[in-house]
């Protein structure tokens, strides 16, 4: 297991779809599907991050003040950050209203390719 990916809702579905693409890169994720946000059961997530040393949160909501912000905060508060090999990363909706035109959706909503690209960036930052 090379990276902990935490997701919720539709983001969990997208994250599971990345598995085959990541295997071709020789990256094997540990995926945690968070189904209950309150209370947030953080112990399994922290245990996984200690093992993989990397954290990516894929959030179906907006980037500011959302699930991903809270989750990264809770992990960092309860973990020796020196164990991480790169900073925690988040993928979420931009701080903008949802598009009303179909042509804008590709740039707004998270895709499998967005997740794979972020993971590639996280692995390339390892020095």
C-alpha cells in the first residue's frame, strides 16, 4: 500500500475507478470510503497514513471549509507530520458556483484523471 486515499460519496466511486490506472504506475492505494462524517472516525485513517506515509483526500464538496479541510486537519493534529513523505493533498470542487453550461462541467467536476494526476505529482515530489 503506497498511499492513503480518503473519499466520500461520489468521490469514493471515482477513487475506486483509479485503481487499475494506478496499478500500471506500480502504485497501490489504500482507499478509505468515509460513509459517516459526524462523528468522523479518524483512527483507521491515521493508522493507514502511518503505514503509507501519504494522504490524498478526494472531496465531493467545495475546497474551502469542507470535508477535506477537516479531515486533513484531524490527521495532522493526531499524527507526527515527520512521518509524511509529502504534504497531504486535497481534490475538491473549486470555490465557485456550479456551472450551468455543459461545456464548463469538465473543468469544474473532479474526474478519474484529476485523481491520477494528483497522485503522480505526489510521487514525483519524493526526493
